[in-house]
């Protein structure tokens, strides 16, 4: 495959990232345990305009790692349309999740973890770094957010 499209300008890349955060249903969630054993799963998510919200069982590896590690990397797309988001994690039990976040999550996904008989925890990811690129021609300028501040 030959890439013939010119690289997108940073403002366009940011617009594309925000569009994906609004429309995608799943995000890849990368974590590691205290020994460094990696875990990668796809979870449904909600973007509220500032944070990414996800829910998963507290006893599974992803739930344990998110709670204990306090950080994650989220990923969208394939190797030709990459979005990476590094962020700090805050964990909430179902009783403590902000109702607006849980209700918006349920409206987007059609699933409300608070209504499950099994326990689900909630995780808020506040982005501190965002990268986006379409192949090698866009590697330059791929950093759209650093230290929690959009660079564009």
C-alpha cells in the first residue's frame, strides 16, 4: 500500500481524535500488574468532553491493574490510523460513580453496570498525553496533548 494523502495538519488531527472519542464504542485498554505483566482488553467507554469513563469487574486483571497502577494507555484504530491516549486513572465503586457519567455511559452503550448483580467498578481516565498519526508521514507532529494540555 502506498500512502499518497498529505499529512493532516495538527488541528485536523485533534478534530479527528475528538470525533473518534465521540463516536467509537470500544477502546483498547493497556495495563500492567505490579510484576509488569501486561494486559490488553477492549472496553466500552464514554468520553464526557474531558475524561474517558469505563467500567469493568474489580477482580479481573484490568480492574485490579487500573485501581493499583493509577495509569493506563488507551488505543484506537489500526496501524494506519492510530490514536494513543496516556492518562491518570481514578477508580470508583458503583455507589460512588458520578451519576451523570454513569447515565451518559448507559445511554451511549445501552448497558448500565450499576444494574448488574455482579459488582462493577468505574474508572475515569484523565488524558495527559494524546498522539495521533496515519502512517510514517504523520509521525512528525503526532503529539497533540502533553501534560494534560492540548498543543493545538
